[in-house]
C-alpha cells in the first residue's frame, strides 16, 4: 500500500498519550487506524441521516429492540470467545 508523509499539528499532551499507547505498533500505524475509524464512523452517520430522511427517525421501541439485539450478540460473542480459550490447548 502506498503511503505519503504529511505534517499535522497535535496538542502535546495528546501526542504524549498516543505515543505511550502506540509504542509497539508505532505512531503512524496508530494515527492511520484512528483516521480510518473516524472516516468509517462519519460514513455510518451519513447513512443514518439518509435512512432517517427516507424512513423517519427510529422510535424508542425500535431503539430498545436494537440495543437488546446488540446485547444478545455481545453475549454470544463472549460465549464463543470464552469457549475458544477452553479448547485452545486441546489436540485436534
């Protein structure tokens, strides 16, 4: 993947925190990941705005149902992750 060097200005205290968090993978990788995350979030917010324009805002019931479904998915993911740890040392 092609890369390009750029100059940015970051508050010193934030840079110190980021450097500590990014130590192993490096500052450039950390910043690139953060920018991708921000770009993806912005695109999702644009999608939400468009969907609300097309279909109207979600109701409280729809919001609660979505949160319940996310909780169920999180619980299933945690169960699979935990089960994977138990089986990691077993022979195939």
